[in-house]
C-alpha cells in the first residue's frame, strides 16, 4: 500500500512545488513579472492614411469647391533631376494656386496634401469626391532623361487610350505610382469606377475638356505649351465619375528652362494666375449655362 501512495506523490509533488513558485512570483515578484510585462505603445498612423483636408475660402457651401492635387509625395518622389524632385515642385505649385484663388475670392479650395506625404492615386480622387468638389486639378512636372530638349506644359483629360503613344507611356508611368517596392497599393479605395460607364461620366468628361481648353486659352503667351491642344490619356487619378478633372503637366524638370521656370516664384505665380483665371472662366460659363437652362433656352 505504501508503494501506491509514494508513486503518485513522486509525480504530484513537483507539480505542486512548481505551482507554488508561480503563485509566489505573481504575488511577490518585481514589477514587470507575470501578466504585468505587457507594454502598450501608440503606433503612428500608416503613411498616407489621412482624413479630409481643410476647406479654405468663403464659409459658404454654395460657392464652388476646387480640390488641388500636388502629384506624388512622401516615399514617391516622382520625376527628378539632381536635387529637384517632382513632389516638391508640384506641392509649391499647388500652394501657389491655392493662394491665388483665395486672394481672388469667391471660390473654396482644398489641397489633397499640404505637406510631403504619400497618397495612393485612388485616395486623391476620393478626397475630392468626399468633399463634394466641383473641380479637380492634379498638378505634375514630367522628366525625360533621354530628351533634355522636351519642354513645355500639357493639359490632360481622361481617355481610354490617349491621343498619342507618348501620352499613354506617361499615363502608365503615373499609374504605376500605386506600386511601391513591388507592392500593389491600388484598390485600397472604392471611389475609382470604370471609365465612362454612364451619362454622368460623359458629362464630367465634357466639362473636363472645356476646362482644359480654358487653361490653354488663358496660358497662351504667358507659359510655354508643348501641346497646343487638350490631350487625353488613361490617368487613374482622373477617374472620378462625377467631377470635372484635369491633369496639368506643367513642364519638364529635366529641361533647364522649364526647371528654372517651375522653381522660380515668378514662374509659379504665372502658372497660378493662368490656372486661376481659367477656373473663374469655367465656373462663369457653368453659371451662364445654368441660367439659360432655367429660362428654357437650352434643351
């Protein structure tokens, strides 16, 4: 009988001792032991995950709202030559246009990014749609390392194929900005819909083309244009289905003359004034068209 009593004790006793040690450690151990070892750290928000930007200008929701998108940013520098990076050029141009519109008054303005941060393409048009924008302008500055003679600005609207092979290549390169370090960041937003799938998109495209031509008209003689007519390409950033949208490729930072123009206060001011005048003319036409429609003069 003693053997049957001793054998269980051989196995039970060590377990009891171990349990007692754990209990003593929990009760009398130093801080940081037992369940108290967990340390909570507040992690920063993921890069590019931002809320809606502030809307500046008249505090009147009936006034038109323009959303200005400075292309690239953060981990995506865009085109570049030496220390001059597209993300910095576009941000300076976007700020200059915002300031010009605010100084003129009557139009509300928001920037998709007001600093050096990364946004995927879908987030840019999504910001405009969530704010209820009336007009979306994406500002860029291209670079061609193999052709330093390429010079001048171009204005693009949305198209399935694009008006030229060069435009298609440019669009493909810009759309690839959603692929960072081999990871496809596209599809993180539901705001980008199919190209021209309904009447709303066709109307938005017509208005986009109208605005693009106004930029060309107002800029004639003030800024050099590489293309004298509105261009079209399949830019992902222009695919908001219900907002007039253009991509303003303001010049080539790989060209010495364009780089100097885009980097100077005078050059930025000229672009801002041209674009602001085109914006004012665009909304003036919309108001006139609406007034005629209200009087039954348009069908």
